[in-house]
């Protein structure tokens, strides 16, 4: 993204006047990635008035702001900053009003003391139904507004009432009239976001498992540094996410193997369509060894941060070493575009009983180039297998046999849907499961210590000797 500004307001004075407010408000947002590190400054990337802010009524200001923070990043996946990092770029949609109505008091960012917006109230614009509706209107009429470009593939009805969803943390989503859902990316990376790129590709391939984008908007579209800002897709009203369905089944003492089998087939359909429409590659010796080495480094870093993990490091490391040994002996693996962050919460069962897969953004905290890199499909499989395990161990008493039945049924369904059984790539599947479990230990230790026994149970299982793997 180019560091330019486009606004009817004086761009030089705009950000300094907002900086004191943003310094307090941004770190409290659920989607702000730099928690725990002080904000030291801001850089204005672009500023665009989607609705003029020079009247008594509400205006809507679209900002891309780069946030500089002090302190070194950790070694985990959540803190990618480092020395020389220009800072994360965030998308803000700020309402501007002379007097904020009482029903929007909860959305207040603050009152501007000086600069071009002096005396105005600034607030989270997406909380204002009038401004949220305006954003849909922009998507209904494709074209350019300053550095922003709006696109659509179908006609979109007008007058759809908006509401903000509370469930997400790394982005913000609005539902319009129970017909469409608009995901607004908060942390912005240079390049096409996979949550637009992959569903578009799947739509071209005729894959009905993923809602096809009907509109989107970008910054710097058509340029090498263009960035996806938001994607509008059909809203699957009445759908239930796989995580809650699994928990309900556990609570009722019901088996979930049939649902797991169907989800395996759905995952296979998505992977097959992605491989058919986007390039695939082969992971040979060097790439596979680099993959194993990266997993091993993450294990070392996690064990240093979470001492309870340390006794299991030797056993866990054998999973990564087994992949490196196979690569050295000439084993190769197919890699393609995948979901990248697949778990039961990313799968929806529609009212018709079919599984749909959503949220192709990948791990939002990882660099975009890494998320767009072809990877072995078993990475997604490992994510779902860990999700079954999480569900089974989150209930009381834990039910690992339930999880094992789900895991087997899912892999069987996947094999039937793709012609490739993920269990045939046992070493690579175990390595990805181990890597995921290590990440889960780190996450739970930092954010939900009461949940730490859940991934630690997997660590104990995965660290046990596996005689069917190649010896390092």
C-alpha cells in the first residue's frame, strides 16, 4: 500500500488530531493484534470521505492507519513484529457527528480537540446503522472513491438493514437483511486476501461448498500493492457451526461420526476444486526439511515460554524428524492452496443438512505471503482432527473415544471424496497435528490457562513412541 492520503479534510492535520483518541481506543479493540506493546505513533496510509464530514449530520471517514509500537515481538504466531517493522496497518471506519445520539454512546472513540474535526464526536461508524447501510450502497454501485475500488458480481437489493455480529475477533462482520454478510478486514496486508481469492476460485470451479463472493472492495486495486479490505457473501441463515453441533452431540451423548464423515467429504471437495483451479507444487527434499525445521523451532520457542511442555519436547520432535528423514530418502508431498485455519468453527451445516466451509483468510496473524503459499492438504485435515479432540476434552467427563470415532469417520469421508486417504501420509499428518497442539499449548497458557489440560492431553499422546514412523 502506498503511503498517500486522499481526503477533503486537511490530511496533514487529520491524523495528529485523532492520534490521542486512537492511542487509547485501538488497544481495547478485540481485533487489535498488538496488545501488550505500547503504541508509539501513527502513519496515515489513506483517508477517504465515504460520506462528507462537513455537515451537522453523520459523516463517514475511511482510514488506513499504520500503527507503530515499541517492544520486541515474541516467538509465537501472534506477534510478528520485529526491529525495523513499519507497524501493522488497520482499517478504520469512523463516524463523525457534531452531537452523538445517546444510542451510539457505546461506540464513542472520543471528542476531537483540534484539527479539521475539532469539536466533533468521532465514533465506530459500523455501529451506526445509517453508516453501515451506506457501505452496502457503495458496494451496490461499483467504481472508485479516492484510493478505494468497489466491485460486484451480481445485482444487490437495496434497503437491507444492517447489524453487526459480535462473534468474530480478528475482523468485523455485518449482516444485511439476513441475505448477505460483509466481512471487513481490520488488519490489512498488501495483496489479495485469501478470503476473497479462494472463494472466487472455488466459484469458478463450480464448488458449491463455499459461499461465492458477490462484492468486495480494495485499496490500490489494479496495482502491485493492492489490498483487500472487505468481502460480501451470501449469509447462510439458519446454519449451525460445527463446533456447537459437536458440543451439543457430546452433551446429549450422541455419536457424531455421520456428521464427521460428511464433513470429510466436504473438505475433500473443496481441496479437489482448489487443486483443479489453482497451481499445485511438489514439496521435495529441501522444502520438506525446511517445513520440519520450522515446526521444530516453534516447538523450542513454545517450550521456553511454557515450561510444562519441556519434558515432552524429545518425543514431540520425533514427529518433525520423521518428515525430514522421509524427505531425505526421496519422499515428496503434493502441496496446493488450502484453507489454512480449518476447524469445526469454520464449517457450517446448512438447514438443508449440507456442510459449507467459510473463512478462508488463514491464520490472520501470519504474513499474507505465507498464508497464500501452497501447503499439503493434510494441514487442513490436522486442524479438524485437533478440533474433534478439543470438543471431546472440553466436556466433563472427557470423551476421547468419541473424538477417535469422529477422526476415523472424517478421514474415511475425506478419502471417499478425494481418492486420497490422509492417513496414508501418517508422518506428515502427525507432524501437522503436533505443530498445532504445540501452538494450542502456547495459546492456552497465555490466554486461557484453565484450558491448558486440553492440548496437553494431545501433547502426551503425540509424544508417545510411534513405531510405525521412520527412525531419525
